[in-house]
């Protein structure tokens, strides 16, 4: 099969297999995305973030937790030794930001992995069955949507206790409702399609139809939405960290680092500024990519 | 005497992924105070021809022409102000479906007044004019329609209000783009009759854009048949039965006739040659 | 089931449609508020803190402990506890704050005006800048001003608000001295202003204390602009997309054919239509400001609901945390309802159905 992975094979007008059709579709999406400059910038930023997380151990010149000499290396401004300066515990901020990318990446991917299936499942089941199941599920969704996300996450973390794991759980619990709404809307448009009716006539079970035929069709729009939300997830996680409810010290979480630098903001601006720039650049990357994806998948929004 | 409208080599193009695509490819005709029909299937470029005459080719589309004169005035490089003076007062346009062509959140009255205040001195005079125009399109209760929102009117009523709005400034040329296609068959005839009378009484020029050759032949003086952005045939409406071009013959023959006719109806055979 | 009621009324067709719509909205409101209560109740149940110990302190005797245990209804089945909770909330009892030893509702009443004032000024800034920016971007689609609005919006989506707040304080307060620092008033004015509405700008104006008024303005302008920037990002983006949609409609061509001026087409025809969904957008961003206020208030030492919430979080004061969460949720729901009502009155297709 791999022999055929040429441009012609990918762009074939009449794909010979389902796999070829799918891969070809993905390739076309990629071609469209590649012409979008902002999306490419976003993708580059995210790629850099992943590389940073993988190679933090190699790239970081200092230990992220263990600081230097408190008498001489505390609150040093940026220099060639300490590219982003040092904090009040004489730790190298650059090294801490490098290691912090691991936490950010973990939060984003875990939230996506937990919230996406939940939202998909709730939405497709509600849309496929309709009736009272739809009513009950959507009402529950609406109730979760009725809270501003950060506030609900705050309440959950307050109950579960502070910590990065609980912060992730809280953000996931508060992230799935929009995906459920979206998946339901998509399901409603395909529920009565002929090919679904054909599978029903073949006697396929509802679970099989939902999992095998409805979910794949909803997947692309939900993924775009999740990508768009990534920046929001990062900001919520940073907000929780800033309030002392996310990752606990001495972990190098970016939001908590800003909180740590807050009291020195006037005289030692770099302590709070550097991690803020990191959060800003990464969520900008996700926003750029999400915006580009939306252009590709929904050309109506931006011509 | 100069004709009302002269069009020569009109081209309308839109950018696509593979460069610009022309949807109107060199249309030429001239028009006096007569009724001209432009006939073709959807996508033949007939609507874009009508829009281009009003300078309303939607961006990023572009319209060019070797000559585009309205009563001797060159429209090709008209300024926005010149266009504004021309539109509404001299040239008007009635579109297909009043559901979309009327602003849903404005009363019919306010929309009529926008047209009427441009030619009247006072608001009271404008309102009288608007109400009189509603009566002229045979609306029995003009004041009620004046106060209504578009969604409160039936399709036929809405289209009459639209025609009234477009005729208030008494233009010299009316472009009617499928003005009856969205209406019920019984209402269609009524609306056509109203349009016919107003055009005749006021001595306007009319460009009637339609896909319905039969309808057009009973209503217009001259017919342009368009296919794939080009005029393939131009003839008098009375001579339609003697059409030379196979496409026109096809269009004409595939209409069902009451007096028996052929069965099954022939499908339209297209020839790639025609589009060249 | 409750939400079928509106449909049945529809079949009878006795009420005007807009009234029916309001009726079903009201039912939605009740169900959602009930759900909010269920969520806060359940969060309250999973707390690892012993509610009895929190109330009596760890030096109380076993009998006191037991008495409070019964008084809090903890021996009853869980659904009965929930009913008790609902009953209490409906009577305005959100419990007592451990931190302030005052009823939570009273506390919230004290701090809420500060948040209301901050978010109202912010939404005004966000709307008055965001809508024209979005209109401009749509009209000049693809050109420089469109790109500028788009990038400004994306930056607003991407920067952590507490970080921008800190930078803002550093730059405009500490370095440039253009605005006043944290808090709502300078210390000197703090005790000279009597509380009438709790809204500092209104109170100082009512009392004619113009010095204090301008002082309050210099305090609110930075946090409000910051919050306003965030809602501007969202509002301008949505305005742009609604406007593009409307400008492509046929009634715009009709207006052009009539010779209506471009300015009137944009502001009178297209924006008037876009305004219908925009109302929802503005209401939603107003609700989101409550969320942004939590972080902004901590930065600017703004004594509002957000700061109350974070202070309670710091001292594990669950009654206060859940009470504030509930109030913010309820405000959110109320805003949604308000936007639906406004929607009904802005759109003649809903208001005057036949």
C-alpha cells in the first residue's frame, strides 16, 4: 500500500479504497491549511512547544527546582548566564519555563482526551435517539453551560483540593458541554441520511451505528472546536495555577510562576513577565491554528 | 436617437482556485424602450449580466465591457455617486424572491420611503406617492401593507410591494430577474400582468430575465438566448418557432404542450461546441 | 415532564406566540436554576472537609459535635438533605461564612456592587469599541484594517488576563502614573463616601463629591479597559462574521438598487439585522466578564465578588465558595434569559408572528 503514497495517489479523483479516500481528504485539508500563513505560524509554535517538552532536560542549563546561591543569584535580571533572569529562590527562569512546557502540554492533552469523548458520546446519543433522552441529556449540558467555566472549575478544585490532577479533572468536567452541543447538531443533520437508514435496515445495533458511523462524521468538526478551545484551556489552567489551585510549588507551572513573581513586579519585572509571554505565545499558537482550521473546514465564515 | 442601453462585449469573471473564471463571456446587445428577454438555464450568466448593468457585480467578481452606455452615459468608470444617482431613479431591479430581497426587520413602509424620499420634496408627499404606488400594483389595503413587516405578507403581496418600491422613482429601465419564479402559478400570472401594464403605461424599457422560454415569448418583443455565458441566439419573440440554434430549439421543444405533443418529453441534449 | 408544557400550550394556541416563548424561557430558567443547585450541592458533598468540624471547631465536645451533626441534617438520606438545601437557598440562606462569620448572602450583597460596576463599565467599553471595529473589519474585508482587528482579537483571546493586568499596573500606574493603583478609591476618600447604591461612580456623583468621582474613575479605568478588551475581542469577531453574512444578503442589493447611501446600508440595514444575534453575544460576554472579574479583581485588589470568592477559596470557606458560585451561575442564567427576551423584541419575525 505504502508504495502508492504519491501525490497522484493522494489526490486521486476516484479513490480505490476507503483508506485512500480518507488519507486523500486529510492531504487536501493539509494543502489548504498550508497556504494559510497564520495557521502555519501556529503549527510551528505548537511543534516548538512539543520539542521543548521532549528536550527540556537537554536544553535547560539549570535545575528547574533547585535554585542557586540565595545570596548572590537571587532576582538576577536577564543576562547571558540566565537568559530570562532568576526568581526569588535563585532559580533560572528559562529552565523553569522549558520544564513548564511539559505541564502545559500534559494539561492540554489530558483535557482533550477526557472531554472530547464525553462530549461526543453525550451529543451523538442525544441527537441519535432524540425524544426524552435528548431532552434530559441536553438539559444537563445546558446546566453545565450555565456556569462560567473558570468559576465552575474553581468550585470543583475547591472541593477536590488543589493540585494539577484535580485542576485537569475540573477543567475537563467543565469543557465537554460545547462539544456535546456541536456533536448533537451534527448528528441531527446525518441521522436521517440514507446511508444510516441502510445500515439500520441491515440490523446494526444503535451502539454500532453511533460508534461506527455517526461519531466519525462528527469527529472533524469537534476536533476543530477542541483545537479552538485549547488556548482557553491553557488560560484556565494558568488562571487556576495563578490562584494557587493548580500545580503546587515548586513545580514550574507558568501560571503559578506569574503568581510567584507578582510581588516583585515593580522592581524585578522579568519574574512575572517571562512566564506570561510563554503562556501568551503558546495560546496564540493554538488560536492561530484553530482559526486556520476553521477557515479550511468552514469556508463560509471567512472567505 | 441613441438607444436606452448599449452593451458591447460584457464580461464578468470570478476568481477561483484555478485562476479567473468567466461567467459572462462577451455579451453584446442594445435596447430601446422595448421588452427584451434574456433566457437561459441557471448558471448561464443571465443574472450576472443584469447585475453588471447596475454595477452590482458582487466582489470579488469583476465586470468589464468594451462599451456600456446608458442613454449615452458611459457607465464603465462611473463613480459611486454617479451610480447612486442612476440606480433607483433611472434603472431598477426586481429580484426573484421577496423573502430575501426585502429587509426582514424593516416595515414595508420604511423600505418604500427610502425609495420615495429621493424623488419627493416632503415626507408627506413621499408617503402619498408610496401609498399610490402600492395601489397601482393592485394592493387593496395599502395602509396595512405599508405598516407590515415582510414576513407578514404572502409571496405575491411581497413581490408586488417590491415592484412598487422599484417603480416609485419612475425609472427608464427595469431589470426583472426571474420576478415570478418563487411565486405560486396562479399568482405568477397576476404579478406578470401588473408588471406588463406598468411597463407599457410608463413606456419603460424592460429586461426580463427568465429560464421560461414559453412565458417570455408571450410577454416580450425580443429574446436573447444565453448558454454558458454567451449569447447563442437573438431573435424576435414571435419567431421563436423558427429558432436556428439547436439549444433554443431544445429549450422550446422540451416544454410540455397542452395539445398532446410528444411523450416522453425529450431531454435537452447539450453539445460542448455551443460553449466555445 | 415540565418542558413539554410549552409545546402543549402551542397546540392549544390560546396565547400570543411571544408570550408562549417567554413562558417556555421561564420554565427553562427554573429547570436550569434547579440544576445549578444540584451541582453546587454535589460539589459541597465531595468536599473532604468535615462540615461539622468546620462549624464547631476541633475543640468541641462529642455531644456538641453530635448536636450540630443533627442540626445540619447529616443523618438524613441524601435526597432529603438536598431538599433542605434547596429550601434554605430559596429562603435566601446560603449558610454562614467561616471567614467573616456573617451570612454569605449578606457578604455577597456587600461585595456584588463593586463587581457589577466594574463589569458594566467593561462591557460598555467592549461594546462601544467592539461593534464598530467588527463592522469596519467586515466592510473592509481582507484589507489592512480587517487584519488589524483580527490580530487584536486573537491577542485578546491569547493573553492571560491576570498577566496583562500586572503589566498594565506596572506600566500605567508604577512607571507612567497615568492611572491610580489597586482598589476603588484612594485611602483619603475611602471613608468620606457614604454607601447609597454601592456603585462608587454613582454614589460619588449623587453626593456631588466630584473629586472622589474622578478618583474613582482613575481607579476603575485600567481594570475596566482590560476586561473590556477581552469582550471586545469576542464582540468584534462576532460582529464581523454577522455583518459579512448580512452584507451578502439580497436585501442589501435591493437597498443599493434604490440608491441608498453606503453608510445607511451598513449601519441602517445590515447592522440592524446583525443586531438581533449580537444582543446574545453581548449578553454572553457580559456573563463572561463575571469570570474574568475573578482574576482581575485579585490583581487590582477590587473588593468584589471575584475577590470574595478567591479569598474564601484560600481559607476553604465552602459556604462562601458555593454561595458565590451559585450567584455567578444565576446571574449568567439571568443574562441569557434577558438576551432571549431582547431577541424577541428586536426581531419582528418573532415578535409579530401570525
